[in-house]
C-alpha cells in the first residue's frame, strides 16, 4: 500500500455539503478528508429541472465511492434550511436502489457547512458529526452482516474465512460464470494486530485496484464481533 494511502487511512464515509446554489462532495477517511469535487446549481431552486440536475450531479459524484463499498453518506446543510431534506426526498423519489437491498446506503443529516476545507475540518471535529458517522457506519455494517449471514447459509462456498483464502480468491484470475470477490471485510483489530501487515496491506491495495468493496470494521460493533468470531478477515464472493 502506498505511503499516501497510509496517510489517509481507510475510507469511512461520504460527506456531502449542500447550500442554496452549490454542493461539495468529500470522501472521509479515518485520517483525512479528500475533496471529490464541487457542483453548482445552474438556476434557482424554484426551477425544478435545474434542481433535479443538481441533485443528480451530486449522486453521480459520490457513485464511485458507493461502488467501492463506502455506503455511509453524511449530508451537511445550514441550519433552518431544507437543502439536505430536499436531497433525501430526491433520493426517495428517484433512487430507491440507494435505500433498499443488501447494498443500500445509510444516510444521516447534520447541521453545518461542508464546502471548503476549513469548513470540513471544523464539522468533522464536532461531536454531532462523529456520532452521525458512528450511527451511519453501524447501520451500514449491519447491512453487510445480513449479507454475510445469507452467504454463510448458502450451499455454495461464497465466504472465504482466512487471509490465505482471501488472497487466493482476490489474486486468482476470474473465470466467467464462477463466483468472484465482492467484499473484503476485516476488523480494525485484525488490521493493526496481525503480524502479517505487509501481506494484509498488499491484499487491501490489490482488492481496491480490482474495485472489490473493502471495509475496515470496528471490532466492537456487532458486525466486528461476528467477523472476529470468524477470524477477523472475510472475503465474500457473489
């Protein structure tokens, strides 16, 4: 894994800052926030077509993070405005796939500004923001745990339960028609406590390069406890 990746840590959530005529999307890592881009509303909020396009552009900007397995989305908007709720309503009306099924995202709202680096630095240090991250991450990982239990209960071998098995699944050439890796899951305890750090970090980097959803899960969460029961590292196939 590159030194840049070490400095960032692992991805935790997506942060969307929404104001009256602009928005910004950030990927929140365990160590830093990375700016993904800004979106401008081309007209006024009373222009329903322009507002629709504005909301669609926001979704399209964080869609790659969703595909990577980051399913916690925090929406920040100023106090006494409906900007965050307007965006959630858009999702409810036009993107039900984001709120249904095993791969659904977890959305939380916070009050504040998240357009500039300074604003993001301030908001990410707030107690309410940290609680929202914890809440959305818990909801997200519960969805993953449901998926894990379903895969464990199938007759097909869709769960790899060891570093060696995960390496075999992720490093092997994909065969058409055969199950392929979908998730690489490991607890923070496994990541920091196992002596094979170089192998683990290389596996994470290769998994991310192959667009396999990679999640580091709190060891004390229900999902983390379940992963620890299974050894601390899992590769889910589909």
